[in-house]
C-alpha cells in the first residue's frame, strides 16, 4: 500500500511539473499548430492575433461559451510556446518584458474568468486584455 501511494504521488508530481497543459487543454496544441510560423516569434505573433480575434468575439457572450473557450486554449498555447524561443531570443531584455506582459495577461484573464457570467465586467476585462495583448505584440516585434 505505501508503494502505491508513493507511485501515485510521484505521478501527480511529474504531471504537475511537466507543463501538461496539452493534457488538460488538448485544443491548445491544435491552435499552436495552426499558428506555426517560420520562427518561434512568428508563431507567438500569430497566436496573439488569434487571441485578439477570440477576445473580441467573447465580449458579447456570457458564461463559458465557445469564444471564451477558444481564447482559453489559445492562451495556453501561447504560454507553452513563449518559453520555447531560442536562447539568443530569451537573453534579450525584450523577452523579459514579454514574460512580464504574459503574467499581466494571466492576471487579467483570471478576472475575465471570474466575471465570465457578469457581462459588463467581462467585456471591460476583455478590452483590457486586448490592450495588454497589443503591448505584448509590440514587444514581440522587437525580439524578432
């Protein structure tokens, strides 16, 4: 019995540390494949465009509707691909700024999620998300 518990605990730990968003968000890999560009930065820029379109479509909805689901999966795809840039790109100061923008986007998205059924606040937070996404896109262009 203790051996089974150790194995289970190890499995949970490995899954938790392995960046398993594709396990929980299987469509994220589909969006990452659709956004595939000539370089890692191009892929990220394509994902920001996709997220902007989904955020715009999600403004009119309520609850966990399809546009919000798309945005959620695209955001996970972006997050997973941000750390996959070449080392020379990650060493640039602009990359550190892109990571900061990504963290700010997560904070905004959590608020969107909290107010997903409260239309005025959902729409306002999605507007803020799009503004921050534009700043992230500008930062990514400097990395390019």
